[in-house]
C-alpha cells in the first residue's frame, strides 16, 4: 500500500523527485509477480530501493489523511451548507421511553 500510493503519486505528477540516486533506483524498480499471482514492487537483482522506500514513507506520512478528509467532507457536506438541527431533548431529560 505504501509503495503503491507513492508510485501513483509519481505517475500522477503529484510528487517530483529531485534526488539523482532515487531516480536511478526508480529506473530499476520493477513489478514482480509471485507464483501465487500476487504482485510486489521491488528492485531488480543487484540494485537497491532504500531511497524509494524512504521517499514513499515520507510521502505517505505527509498525505496519509488526504483521502479520509475528502471522504468525510463529501459524506457530511449538505447541499445548502447548513448544519443539521441539534436535538437537545436528551440533555434536558425530555426523552420519553
């Protein structure tokens, strides 16, 4: 999940990588498919991916709540932008059982 979101950010142009070493590592970063059919992003044999993982962690940490914020704002946003009325009956012991 961490690396996939980072790869999406790179491909989508949301993040620009300036590190020559990270760019070199990204060029050798491949999608590997296991015998069971699962895919995994990993470095080619003999290469490294330390900078990619560090950048992915930094990106994910910085933007981990972005999707949640968008979902919450869409879920609780009303058409007229007014807050719903609050029912104070429970606080004033007017609830009948």
